[in-house]
C-alpha cells in the first residue's frame, strides 16, 4: 500500500443538498392499484424498469415483478443493451439515465424526475473539469460514473465503484499516471490499494460524507459481533473500520454470504430492501451519520434518489415527458470511456449483478 499524499488543485463548487421530497402516503389498496396501473403502462409502452438499490423498495419490487433490473451502477449500465424493450425507465439519478441513453441511443430513456442529480455530478462542472484535464495532459483521465455526459466525454475511462480498483491497477501496471474525478474518498481508497500516481478532484458524496468515524467506533463497541460494511465513497476514518468495502452489490452479497447475524451498514439505507429480501433473518444497523449533538442533512438516504416514487413513475409513463437527451458530439466521445469499462468488465469477468440474476 502506498501512502503518497494527495494533491488537491481545483476549488470544487459548493453543492446545495435538497430536502427529501415528501410523497403522499398510500394505503395498501391504493398502492396495489397504482402498481397495477404502472404494470399496464409499462406493457403499453414496451418499457422496462432499470432501478438502483437506493430507490424506494416499492420501485425495486416493481422492477423485479415486471422483469426489469435492480442493480448497482455497473450492472445498470450493462443491462440496458441486453433488453429488447423500446423504452428504459431509469429509477435512480440522472447520470444513470444519461449512461443508459449514451449506450442505447435508439431507445427512449425516461426518468421519473430529471432533477434527481448527485452531489458528485454537480460538484464537477464540465468546464472546470476540462480546464483541470488540459493542465495535466500527461495523465490518463479516469472518471467515476457519477458525472455528467460532458465530463465522461472528456475522459479516457469511466469506472464504477465495482470496477475502479482493477481498472486503475491495470493502468498503473501499464505505467500510466491518473487524473481522477470526482470522488476524493473513493479516489484516495483506490490510490492506497493500487499505489497508482493519482491526482484527485475534491468532490464528495453528500450522503457518505456524513458517516462519522468516532460514532462508528462507539457503535461497534455496542455490537462487537457485527460486520461493518462500507461503500468506498465514505471518509477514510469510516473505511478504515470496515470488514468489507465495496460497491452496493458487493455489500449486499456480504450480508447474504457472511456468517454474521448483525451488520453495520455505511451506505444509503435504500439498500436495506434488497438486503432484507436476501437475508431476512439478519439484523441491519445504519452506520451513524452524526456525532453527539450534531444533525445530518441526508441522514443516510440520498435526497436525489428519493425523488423517484410510484407517483411520478406513473406520471412519466403517461406523459412520456422527462426523456433523457444527449447531444450527438457529447455522446460520440462519452461512449468510448463507458464502453472501455464494459469491455474490460467482460474481458475480466467482472459483474455488478448478484449471483443468479
Ligand atoms: P454503486 O455503483 O456501488 O451502486 O454506487 C452508486 C452510487 O451512487 C453510490 O452512492
Ligand atoms: Fe450521488 Fe451520493 Fe446520491 Fe450516490 S448517494 S447518487 S453518490 S449523492
């Protein structure tokens, strides 16, 4: 492991974290009626749901019941091209919809709310990012999936949390120096575990940034048998206490496969739906997002992911609004960095899907 210090060179814009949207509560009859209606609309539109583990459990369930996909961002990217559906309805955040459109320009890609962005994406504006890259032309540009299509268009490679380590290790072994954006915690983690020379953008995830090292230490003392599962967008002092660090799919696999009965989970709590489904007898505890007397903004749930609901999913299927568009020149460049990742994943047998799915 290398401990080379990280250099921060670009002042990253402040990202305002929105309040969680409040959706009208539905009783069981209303919910099942709405789900039935959405199923009919999906059929009528020849549409399929592609959902992330952080969205509401009802949306994940609906995606599974209708033959769609519930997955991490690596598998969501791969999945779109494997289905015959003419419309992909992406329940997640905007970069996931853009990636689906870039890879499947012939398909219609809809999202329940186009305002569902991501603090990493918003904290890495394309113009500033291009300037940063232009100042370091000798470096291979590797960007995290959580970026705009324009940022991907300036990159050599796109990676997700599920494949960042092997790709950067591969580039490092080829002698390449890396310019990494936008997540500094994931970048630091990858740098430590590969020893690669990495220049890091200073972005962060508003949700994972809030997990607290001290409070986690205390919680671990209360649950000494619990395994600690951490997404690599979390700060170093949280990552350093983890038993398992990995993508959302890797963390779900750990709950299903490890013998522990209790797990402390440092990632968005939307993931609990799938963890409970696969391991109903295991106890899941959210990692602390605030120390004594402190408050949290996102409180372990991404406010942008929360912008997806049964209600606005139905609306978008009726109206056909909220279609993702990516300009042709941006798409032409962005598709290279995404395809490189997918080709690497196929060649090295790396999958973001859960076993048997
Ligand atoms: P995964 O690729 O691990 O699903 O992560 C996506 C994400 O946005 C995490 O915050
Ligand atoms: Fe972005 Fe963080 Fe939300 Fe994931 S959890 S979409 S990284 S803000």
